[in-house]
């Protein structure tokens, strides 16, 4: 059983798991670095939820009709000048090979949904006394809807395909969040008063999620969908979950200024589903990820202030003079390339990929192969790894920020 899995660190008190589509998200407080224990503990829940999702996909595949407000519509392929959605005859006339026709249909559906929502929202506003500021309809990847602190309701355009009662449920659900922020007992009691069968509706929504995805593809221009640039973010494990890593990710986003997908090896290291595989395959695992990416962005490790003195004081006790000199030479450098980063960058260059280095808040293209500054020879890497951990613990004990808040 292979499940796409992502770890996200947020400002939360307790860890939690949630599925968004086919992806499992592990939400962790910043102080919890490893998701392994939580995943092992919730393994039965994950498998149960995954089986429910697979059943929902099977049910979605059985629904063949194109629907608007839960009612079947026929699609007539024609070379008509402008597409038409005939609500009375439940018929759509359009040339679906024409990109403009698809965009017009989407806009017509959006306008139709807006009119429908106005009546529903007006009714529930009178019933609950809750008032919205603005309604926003747009394509969303993971939610049916949401409500902001500014009383703006954002709804997924895909709800136009759902039966009216399901749309009413989504609207009522989101409106109640103006009063109750959390899905607590009081919230669900309020939901139950209006929708006694809310549990069945929630179950149906999972099937509808995958079904409406299929419907949406029919009216979407696949050629117009922007292909995300996939970027492999090569950075030492020493930077995982640090402020420097967060800054590096932001620098990448600012530089490309377009739809991008950042492949962060940290997510695989923290994912028990891949951890063992990565351990078995070694660098080949990383090379496979790089093969799937358009370019590589790497980051050197910058020695923290005070770390140089800390290292020199500790290596005085090392018996081997040769090793002491090697460590002294390394610590003289402000930035270092670790063995893994050198291998990843050099592999990318051999494969003809573009490679960039993060320098401050900008990226600089690199065309020459890298040479590692720290090697595994004489346990150099592991000595630095141990000293860095001790150094960071000392800083944390003094309430000095090391990892991202």
C-alpha cells in the first residue's frame, strides 16, 4: 500500500493526520521532528481511511453522467459559434476541442452558481443571524469551501456539480464557522439540527470529490494548465527544520515567481514509508528524485557564530594529530559542502539539469562540479555532526532560537 505523504510543521499544540484527496498530511508541532511514532500509532486509522477513499473512488467511477446541481445533462458536440448551457432542456452544446468554449462554459457555470448561492446564503443568514462580507468562487485543490476571519466565504467551483442539498450543507457548514471556529461538539449539534443526516452527507462528499474532479477535467483546458516547475532542494540534514531552511525555500519561491513544486528530501527522510527504502538505495533514491525534476537548487551549510571556537576547544582532546589538522582546516571555512550535496549537484550536472546555488536571498547558476569540504574520511562528518548537535542544545538551553518557530 503506497500512500503519498507530506509532513508539515505548524504552530499547533497537538499532532494530527488528515487526508486531502489522495495525499496524507501529517501536521506536527515544531518541537516534534520525526513523524514515525505518530504514523506507527495511527497505522490502523490510516489503512481504514485509505480503504474508505478507495471505495469512494470506485463509486465515483460508476457515476458517468455530466451533472449540474446533481441533475444529468447531455453534452452535444457541435461547431456552434458560442457554447450554450440550456437549463430547461438540461443540455450543453459546445465544441469541447475549442479552448475558448471550455472557458466560456466554466464562466457560465460560475455565474449560475453565484445566483444559486445568493438565495441559499440569504436564507441561512436570516435563520442564523450570521452575515457574510464577500463570496469568492474559484478552483480549489483540497477544500469544498472555507470562511475567513474577515467573513469572506470561499467556495470551490466544483460544487456547481453537486445536488442542491449538498451545496446547502457546505454553505451552512462554512457559515457556522463564523460562530464556531472548531469542529467541536457544539458545532456538530448545530449542524445536526439543520442536517440530521450530516454523517451520510460527509461520506457522500468524499465520493463527490473524486467524481467532480473527473467532471472538471472535461471542461478544463489541459493545454492551459500550467506545468509546475519541479525543483529539487539539495541541502544538508543539518539545515532540516531550521530558520535557514525556511529562508532557502522562500528564496526559491521568490526567484522563480511562478507555479513550482519543491521536492524537499527532508520530507522523505521524515517519512517512515520511504525512510527504509532510502536507507537501502542510498544516493540512488535521491538520484531518482532528481531525474523527475527540472532543476536543482542547493545550499551550503554556514557555520553558526561561535561554532568555530566551540569546535577548536573540543578537538584539542583528539589524539590523532592528522585528524585534528583536517578538522581545523574545515572550520576555517565559513561555508561548507557536505558529501551528499556534492554528489547530488554533480549528478544533476551530468544529467544536463540546471543547477543554482542559494547565495543570500538570490540564486546563482552553477555549471562546474562541486568538491566536498567535509568527507567521511576519519569520521570527519560524524564528528562535526555530533559537535553541532551539542552546540545547538547549548543554545536551546539558553533560550536562543535555533529551529524555526
